[in-house]
């Protein structure tokens, strides 16, 4: 087996191993499951972190479809169609067993993968979704998203993540359809529509105020109140 083929074998084996046993699984056990020596594994990946970094790149970065960016930037489509098409593909193509389980395991341990992945979402996906939500409501806002906007969007995104979580972590069929059957696009559209309807109340009173840190100051007049005398 050539160098490239062997490296690929180790990486694919590591993805399945970490998805099954978690990121705290021992590399000695990983090497045994692949059918290679512990020394050979370290020859290709000198540290466990180097292997985890390669797994993150393969499972999370490389699987991000650049076509999703183009889809969400397409001004010819309605916002409802954009979000429906994106999440339909995202659920059924990206949120695989290894993706979901490795992300959950990372969140329960060192969080190195979860922090990088969520930062990618904050940089690459969420600003586009906020922009499209504002466009749907006819709001010409360009500033930082408000706390309410982000909470509403997180509810939509997290709701879609719960679907593969049912399959790959809880081991439950999704609406009676066992994996790997695709999640119905009509159900995706229902969730998207519910989200867009909810945004009506958010924007009806004008632009939502941007998120700001909570201040714990007390007015001087309220700091000390004289006791009532009887």
C-alpha cells in the first residue's frame, strides 16, 4: 500500500473509530481496529492532536459544500426556497453519523472540534441567514445581529440538528423512517416557514436592537433609600 493510500486508510479508520468510541479513545486500539501497528500509525500522525485535526478537516471543513454559499447568495430565489433547499441538503448530506457523533463527543470532552466548527458557522453561515431573514422582512439593516435575531435563528438551526441527533445518538427512527432514509423536504419547508412567520413579530416594531452587554449599575437615587418612619 502506497503512502497516500495508507494515510487515507488511517484517516478513514480514525473517523469511524472516534465516531464510535469518542475522542478519548486510545490510539493503540485505533491501530488495532485498522490492522496496523501502533508505530506505523505514529509514523503518519505523530500526535493524537494531529490526527484529530485531520479528522476535523475531512469531516467538517471538506464536507462544507461551496454551492451552499452560492445558493444563499442567489438573489433570484425567494428566502423560503433558499433556506429550504439549504437545510434539506445540509441535513441529508452533511449531518452524517460520523459528523454528528464526533461533534457531540468533542462537546463532551475538550471542545476543540466544536469550537472550530461553531466559529465556522458564525463566520460563514449565520451572517448569510441573518441577511436573508432581514431581506424577507424588507429590513435594510446591515449592522450586527440582535440577540433576539440570533436566538430565533439558533432555534431554527438547532431544530434541524436534532433530527440526525435522534438517529445517530439516540438511535431513534425519525417519524418512523429508519436511517439512512432522507428527511422529507416538505418537513424542512414547514420548519422554515414557521421560522419566517416568527420573524414578523421581531421586525414589526422596527429594527431589533443590537445585542449589548448587561450592565449591573444601580441608579444613585435607588442605591440608598431612606427608611420610612412611623
